[in-house]
């Protein structure tokens, strides 16, 4: 069969944006958590900033110079503002300020912690800011820290100046002494070549003395003031924080942003399909229907006028008008993995929907491992079917010689070939009897619906895909991964089948857990090989008791007399 499918309707950009926004709202708990964190942070900021006052001072720095008006002077080349800022934040400045303020030694760390120093870009200004609980004390400490920094830098510059003066003086003293001694010798030397040589040496000494003296004079003329205060700190009149209302507003906005970011990241890395479009793209086929929450396991067509029943009828009509299915009307219903409750429910309701349109419908339960349909439906024995009229089956062979009739209420009835536990499942599914069974749909008014175990759990469904006209995938987008759907499509196409589309459903976690428990319980209680039903007999079905909870996890068992 060719791998054709109904083209998906293109979506314009606004529709895609709306779809993405709707998908983000799936993670409301993340968005709500982000808003909550933002509001808590804003409340904390507003409360803690209510009794916080910041006093500020500004200092403009300068390099030591003898002529501050010299046109060649460039203070920004002589000063490294990053180093100056680190010096202002150093412990040495804090210790000097603590002494000036009369604070104890253990207060130095707290004094240093409350100080912030910044440098506005493209300036030689240091901005001191001290934060404290008392506005007057904050201003006093800011001024003390500023003055301590100025004193420290001046002391450092003067220390450098003193070291340089001492070095130059140490160089000058020997030269001056040598010059004095040479002057005394010149007074005793007669005129001649010796005197001329001595005068030449003296000239060199005098030049050296002049050079060193000039350097010493220049150093002594330097103004070692590191800078000047251009704004003194005054007691602030209002708290430093933005206030509780503004903090809450900012926190809420930041929280919304964080929540949306978290939801977007969760959405990006979520392996599950985010929408019906994701499911359609994964299976290369349309999503034929989306069942209401909790309605995937009950037989509702012909018994109730619920929304789920109408959805099943809509799916049946869409399949009936699909050219790939309409010719021979052979359908295989499968689930990706896990329980068969959803796929069995969809198959039974589609069979009832087709029967409602006047078709002779045969529902085939190809689950030969844990069969359960005959125990949960209102069934009765029917006439001997055509596929079993040639050769009498051996004991434990499937399909058996009998066909059951399922009462679908107002929709009529449809045939059921129940599953039987067999020793060799692949041989039973590929036997000639199974081929003749599915060939029942060759009649003009016949439709065959086959339900098989999950594709990713067993290979049973793959043995049947080349005998049907198409495969319908039933999945819960919350529990299946996109990679699983792609893998299922590849397996079906590789086995010669065609994916007609998908049906999505959403079940509660409690329902899913109960379905898994029931499936395991049936597997444990079922015998190794169960004989097929004989014509003329009616299977005793388990009577359902309303309110015991089983109607939420499986197809309800309803007798004709119970309605």
C-alpha cells in the first residue's frame, strides 16, 4: 500500500503564535511558580529596603603635578580608575575610617560591607555610597570613608615622593663632594694641560649636579593631593528602596518572565506531542478526533447521547469518506504502548457507529495474549461464520468456529470474534483462517474492525497491517512521545500498511493505573489456552455493579435486560 495521507492544512504565523501561547498555558504551574517567586522577592526587597538609607559623596581624582594647567597633562593616563576603586573599597580605608569614627575593631567588617564605590564612565569621579539604617549615621560614615581614602592616597603619594627624593639626594651628595674636592685641587694646579683636563671634569660634574638638583626641585614642587571632594554626604530624607508597591510590581513582572521562560524551556524539551498538529506531523496523517476526558474506554454509541458518542460518529464518517478505507473497509486499531483499554474502546465504538449506518460490522479481537472483550460486552452466540465453514479448527486454534453478537443498543448489533489465548500467536495471526476472517469485508455492506495489542509492546499488529486498508492510532498525547509515534508509523509503513490517522484521548492518572491493574489481573487469571465459543451457546458475562468503579476503567458489561 502506498504511504499517502490527507495533506495537513497549513497554518499561518498568527495561528502558530496562538498555538504556541496555548501550549505554554499547559504549564500554568510553572508560570504561577515564577510569579510567586517574583512576588516573594519583591516583597522581601520592599520590606528590607524600607529602613535602608544611602548617603553618597563624590570625589574627583587628579594625578600629582607641579602645574595643573599644563596643556600636556593627561590625568586619565596617569590614573587607573579600577585600581582607585579597589583601593577605596580596601580594608585599610575602612580601618582608618573606623578610627576616625571611634568604632571598635570588630565594626570594621560591617563598615566595609555597607560601602559601595562606583566610577561613572568616562570620568575621573569616584562615587561613594554608604547604606545604613540611620540616615545621619550613614552620612557621617560616608564622609569618614571618603576622607580616609583621600588621606590614604595622599600618604601613599607622599611616601613615593619621599623615596624618590631620598634616591636623588643619595645620587647628588657624592657628585657634590667630588666637585668640592676638584675645586680645591684646581686652586693648586698651574695653568696647562692638567688644569684644562680638571676643568673639563668639573664641567661634567656641575652638569650632573644641575640635573639632579632640577629633579629634586621638581619633585618638591609636586602637589600630592590625590583629589578633592565635590559633594559631601548629607542625611538622606527617604529610604533607599523602591517601596513595597513598586517592588511587588517589579517582582510580579520578573516572575511572569521567569515563569514564561520556564514554561518555554519545559515545552521545548518535552518529548510528548504538544498539540494535535504535532501528532499529525508525527504519524503523517490527520487527527480524526479528540475524545473527551475519561471517555476512551466505555461503549457509548447507541447507549447515550453524550459528546463522546458524537465524536465517535464523527470519526466513523471521516473514515467512511476516506478513499483508502471506503473501498474495502478493513480497519486496524492500535495503541502505542501500555494498556489496550483506549484502543479497545475506540474499536468497539467505531464498530457500533458503522453498524448504526446499516453496515454489517465484524469486530475482531486480535489480542491472543490477554483477551477480554467477550467478558465485558453484552454478547450472544451467532450463526456459523463463513471463514470457519471449510475446516474444523483444532483445539486452541484461533479464530474459532463461532461468532458472537454484540448488542449496541439503539445502534443495532455487530459481530465479535473474541480473542483466544493460543500457544503460537504469530502463527495464528498469519494463518489462512485469519486471512479469510478479515476478507469478510469484501462483501459490499461489510466492515471489519480489528483491534490488536500495542505496536511497541508486541509485533502482533504488524502481522495484520498488510491485510487491512489502514491503521488508526489511538494515543494519549500526555503519555506518548513524538519519537514513539514516528516509530509506529515507520513500522506500519515498513510492513506494507498505511496510517489513516490518529485519535487522541486524555485519561486521568487514576484511570490509567486502574486499567493497568485490570490488565495484569486478567492476564494472571486467564488459562493457558481457552476453547472457542460454540454456536448456540451464550457466554455468561460478569454482571456489572453500578458504583464499584469499574465503569471508569473498562467497557461496561450490559445485558439486554439491564437497560
